[in-house]
């Protein structure tokens, strides 16, 4: 990503003031032509983002807000050079040159492109505390250099500019911040209350010069949402006002109190079904049909006003007590026009960007319903028949007979219209059946290969060499483990297994286990491994099953109680994916492993239930079939023994 031009690394301090130069996607080449010879002539050390695609990423909504805009990073040898260089750059870079505001830094004078901060130049193990570069002040004060979306100096370091005081602003006088709903480099979304009256609103922040996909600036999309919202009177948040403050634009909408479509449909989807309670499953499915009707009515409302939703996914719909709303119109457009950005996601296939907008919306709604009901989605239009078969088979597995797939088929038709499909919805039936599940003879036999954990992690983990090189350096090993974001077998849990295999010190392995334990999140099913701040995973590759397998392999006796507790997070009859590494087969295999140790009947029963569910998927995947046969053969080999 970066190209470094370090003149003399030995002469650079470990920490100190550094300079960042910002730019925009329109002027970054001009900035390079201006800065590079200036710094080279003066033998100043620096790095810059080299490739155009990396510049585009750094300047986009996908980048972390604390990293965005740092096109050049300059490393002055000392404070004297730092101060002189700041002023030289200020005199050299044209005042009208624009740049992305760097949130972790302070702007120099009134410049739009010159920023500075205090921090580490190099990584030094002596300054690391739990993986974070740390300085101690003269009186024992502690300052840590981690990603902060604001300018921050150590208490004992004096700023080179006078402090500025935040002036009273229109937003602070009229609104109180209640919650950060989403964070993006293009601008966060907040829940705020009005100072007078306490009414709830949504405040959408818009940072200038941040590009979205397709080189379209995010501020263009925010403005587009505002213009479309003004034309609609219902089913979307009402615009309250717009505010320009500092360098940002703010759009303030009425607050819709409710849950997104994924959360609101989860109690009625197959995720929540129980094979032992088919009557309840029927009731839940009927509730899902009611939300389906609401969804289609919402799309019909917008289509009747020639608005194409375009960006259709669960998070863009909010279900209140009495109504369903579409709450993100940034990528929406008027029928007959073209969208600003062509979308491509699990829900939105690339090929749908080039067809009639209303038909495209229908296809996306069809894919959305597949996902909401059964965590399915078509990857191409050639997948339709197999998706229908899997859906019908899954519903039958949970005791339901329905013609719901006829609605999905119509949504995927070339001449789909929401109004016609709404009429057909009245003809949908559902009733309870007895599901007689028998293994398909096509799926019998022995697996062609083994899928043992040690085989898989040796194949999957590519960063273990770093740990081998640091085997005798406990401080460095601790640092490396703190930097692992993935806690499953494709991350820290897998690395810990390899450490056990290659005779690493037990204390360092226990240290890594404690890192994961500290990060566990409490759920209704006990503690589980997180993949985000409020999202957990049951899978092998990144979640709870992977951590359980590591604990079993490393020291079962020592961690028996923790393993039992974590096992509750695997008691499920359905999950989003089917495969071994990232799906239900890996959960089933882990449950069978737990059964071998504890002889708890429910582990084996849930594993069988998962195998029965996965059977419908593997008929269409040779790779998944081999994984399925491996887990099935393990199940068949297990005797009941003494059960609990």
C-alpha cells in the first residue's frame, strides 16, 4: 500500500511529532508532484500511498475514519526540523488545495491539507503494553498511541499551536446526542433529541471529499437522499432540517422507533423453528407472511411514485409498531434514470444493475425474502430452482407445507410487478405435515478425505511463521496475539493449537487463551466468541466452535468448565451456512467431539438435526458433500455408551 522513502532509519526517533498531508481523489497526483521533489531534495523521510486503487480506498467510505486522508506521512528528525518543515509546506502548498480532514490530527493554521500529530515512528517492544505503544510521563502519567478519531497529545507535551475553544454551535444548542447508530468514514449516523421538547431525530453526518463506490462522493449520495425524501410523504423518514456546520453537512430526519428487518423477522424465520414443535412453526411462518405483505406494500408505494429503492437489504428497513419504513434512500433514484452507483452484494446481483429498475427491485426483494426466511440467496439466475428446492425441503424438515416459493418465483420473473404479486399473496397457504426424514442414498458412502482440525488449520493459517520466529521472545508473542482480530481457528485459536503442537511455552499459550476469554460476549446461550462488538459467531473459522476445539486440544482437564459453558452456544438446529469451516457441519462436528468427552445426549441429537438440515444443501455441492460424509461417518461410528 505504501511506498517508503526513509533516508536514515537510525537517525529517526522512536516517537515524536509527525506530519500528514491530505488530498482528494481529484488532486492527489498534483500533490505528489509538488511534495515528492521537495522532500527528496531536503532528504526528509516519508511514505505515501502508492497505487491508485489504494488511494481510492483510503479516501473512501470503506476506510477507517482515523486512517483516511493520510496520503503522505512525513517523519521529521527532531522538533526543529518538524517546525521548519510545517511552515515550508504551508508556504508551498496552495491555500485553495482541498484535502480530507484527518480526524486524528490537528490542522496547521488554516490549511486544508497539512496536519500533524504526536505518536510513534517505529514499533519498539520496550514501549508495548498489551500490544499498544505506550509512553510514561515524568510523573508516571501514561499515554497510549492507538487509533483515536480526535487529536490527542501526552499531558507533558506542549502543542505547537495555541489551544482553540469550541464555539457554541447551532447543533449543540438545539440537539443532544443520545447514541451513535452507525459509523462510517463518510459520516456517522446519530440519534439525537431536540433540546426543546425532547423529540427524537436521526442526524446523518456528511464529511466532504469522501468517495463512495464508483468514485461518487458520499456527499452526493446524502444530498440525493435528501432530495428524494422531500418528494415522499409516507413510508420513509420525514426530513426535518439541514445544517451546515464547520466543514460538514448534516441532514436531520424524524426518528423511526423500531427494529431492522433482520431482527424483526428472526422470531418468525427458520432460524427460530423447532423440529419438535411444528404447530408453533406454522404460526411463526404465518407471522412471516404478514411482514412479507408489509414489505411488498412498501415497495409498491415507492414504485407507484416512480422511486426505485435499489439498495435493498435488511438494515435499510425499519419495522415500527404499526408500519414498515425504508430508511436509506442514498442509492435510490427516479424511475427512468440510472443509479449513481451500481450495487453488488449478497442481495443485489451485479447483472441486475442493467435491467428495468422496478424489475430489479422485485428480484432483490425475492432474494431478501429467501435470506430472511432461511438465510438463502441466489448467486446467479441459474440458481433459482435449487434455491426453491432447498427452501421447500427445509420448511418440510420443520413440518411445513406451503406454496410460498411461487411468490419468490414471480419476484424473479422478467416481467415482475409488485402490484400483481401482492394479489397472489392472498393465495399462499401453509399447513402442518409430518416430516419423515431419511438419508438420501446419493449421500451415503465414505468421505474421500479427512477434515480433522489439525489438518485444516495447518492449511488455512499462513501467519504462523511470524510466531515461530518469535518463539523465544515472550513480549513479542504477546504483542502479536493482541493484534489478532479473528479469535476462531482461522485466527488466534488456530494459532494456539499450532503453538501447542510445536511446543511453545505453556504460559504464553495460556496468555492467548485469556485474551480470548476477556473478549467473550454474554448472550442468551452463555458466553460466545465475538466477531464484532455486538455480534457473535458459533462457527469453527471465527467463532465459538473454533475456541472450544482449541481448548479441548490444548488442555481439556484445565478448561472443562469453560468448555461446558461455551457448548451452550452451539445448541442450534439451523445456522446461516452449511459448510464445515464456516457453517453447520463444523458446529455438528464440534458437538460430536463434545459428546465423546461428556456423553451428553443433546450434543449428539443436535448434531444429527444439523446433519439432516445440511443434507438439502450438499446435493448441489461436491465439496460440501465430502465434508458432510466426514461428519456423518463420525456420527455413525459413535455408540450411545452411558448418556447424561
